[in-house]
C-alpha cells in the first residue's frame, strides 16, 4: 500500500471533483439573491423522491460488480455487461415511475409544468447506468483521472446551465432541477467511449430466467440497504410534503442539509480512494492495516466536522446573500455531526459485501433509516421542520449500537477493530464535539 498513491488518489477523488462545489460556493452570493426558500423547497422534494427511487433502480445488482472483478479476473466484463443492460432497462421504468410521483406531488398549478419538472427531475434515474458502473470500475482499476474529470465536466455543464437559468432567465427552482438533469445526461454520454468501448462493457441483453434469479437473489437485500440512506437523508422532506408543510420551511431545511453535507466530502473521497486497499486488506485478513485505514477515515471526519461547524455562521455570512436562507445555519451544523460516524458504517459493511451476507446490511442502514422515517412522521406535525434535524442526527448515531446488539457485527467488528468498546469512545467524542 503506497502512501503517495493514497494521497494522490484522495486528491483526485476529493479535491478535483469538489471544484464544482467550490464554484457553486463562489457563485452563492450571486445565485442566492435570486432564489427563495420556496425554490429550495421544490428542489428538495424533487431530489428526495428522486433519491428514493434511484436507490431502488439498481436493484442491488452493483453487489456483483466488485466481487466479480476480483473473482473472475479478466472475464469480469461478462457479468458487468449483463448488469449494464439491466441498469438501462430498470433506469427507464423507475424514471417513468418517479416522474409520475413528482407530477402528482408538487403544489404547482400547471399540470404541464409538474410533468416537465417530473421528467427533468428523473433524469438522474433515467441515465444512472454509466455513472454507477464508472464509480465502481475506475477506482478498482485505479484510474481516478478518468472518473473525476468526466464527473467534473458533467457537473460544470450543469452549473453553467443553472447559472444561465437563474441569473439571466430568473426561473428560480428550474435552475436547481436543470442542474442535475444536464449533469446526468452529459455524464451518461461521456462515459460511453470510456466505459463501454475501452473496457468492453457493452450491454449484453441475452438473459435466461435462471441467470436473472441468480443475480437478484443476493442483490435484492441491497435495495432496503440503499433505501436506508435515502430514508436517513431525505425522508424528512418527504414527510414534510405528506403533511403539506409550507414549502418555504422545506426549503430552509433542504438548504441546511445541502450545506451540512459538505462534511462528508472529504471522508467520502478518502473512502473511495481506499476501496481497493480496504478490499485487499480484509480479504487477506490483514486486520491491522484495515484498522489503521479506519482510524485515518474516522479522524478525518471528526476534524473536518469540528472545523466546519466552528465557522458555519461565518460561512453563511460570507456566502449567503439572503437573510431568509441564513436561518438554516443551525440545521447545517446538526447535519455535519449527524454524518460524522459514517466511516464506521463504511468499514463495518465491507464484510457483508465480501461474504455476500447482504441481509446483514439491513441492520446497518435500513433500520436507522426506518427509525428516522418513524420519528419524522411522529414529531414533524408537532414541532415543525426543525425537529427533523435532531431526529436525523439521532438516527445516524443509532448505527453505533449495531456492534453491540447484532451477533454478526459483534463478531466482525471485534475481529477488525480489536475491541467493540472503541465504538463507545467514538460516541463520547462526537457528543463532546457537539
């Protein structure tokens, strides 16, 4: 394991892709002057439903990508090509379903506008295939530049489109929706020569019923696993739309969540860069190296969250030229600390993927997500939109209990961490920071 390579890959996965975030931050003083909490409310609800359906669309089949890459060596493309074909089909049907849901949910008077918002908002589902494949393949072959620069190009196209819409056409929430739509279609097209052609991953539509069942049997339990992430991050906004809360309030919550999500930027980049090393260390039973990788990711998350939260009010004063949107600063801080223990999840989940014990993943993320959905459904009608930040934080932190109550994770966590009680130390450190 080369330290220089880890630092280089982390730079590629962390710094370069976030240039688009930097650009978005730089133009915030301009764009926020033209946007309202209502605009963020519309975008937040659309993004939440899209995220919900997008978590189902892959059907959990990405489970076979990493495993077949390591197990089939040079013949992995035979499995990946079939999964590409399934992704294309499922993307179409689930994107259509999401369009209909959005069309009948939003409080927009014109049916044509609702339909158009639904279709544009569903582009990340219609065209998820190539981005999903690339996010698994390119880190495994250690080609970070192909991944990050393609994503960067797609993101820049989305930012440019949205900037024109908001600052020149002054169309408000259309800018927020067009951003993700343009990014999705551009990314899909750019990856065709890089993924399909270069790595021979052309869609293979030849399927037998037996083969499909073999693919889906271990994969389907990943659907509630992926769904759990959405329930943790987006169920609050979905519940708010169910109870018909004011879209200005939904917008304030959405804006706070988007600002708070910056905490996971560094951690996610680091984990992505470390995926090959995590896989190799765990498969080789080199738990000492595996533990060191965890310490690196967890300490990075703690330090980053602490620094961001200290400066959050100043960040808002500097970047947000909208007094109404500044009310979401406290929500942004809570979202930072809600996600600070995500490296623990990342490292606990590896054993499930390697051993194909996908049903165990339900405990890791789906149960906390279901908890968040339940708490939001109970408390949002009573206390309003702000309580959702606390229920979300509590639900994230509930993951810390998993190594103490689930037999499978009792064994596995002790195996690679040395002692499960180190997790308790993490909990107290987070409370101290908070």
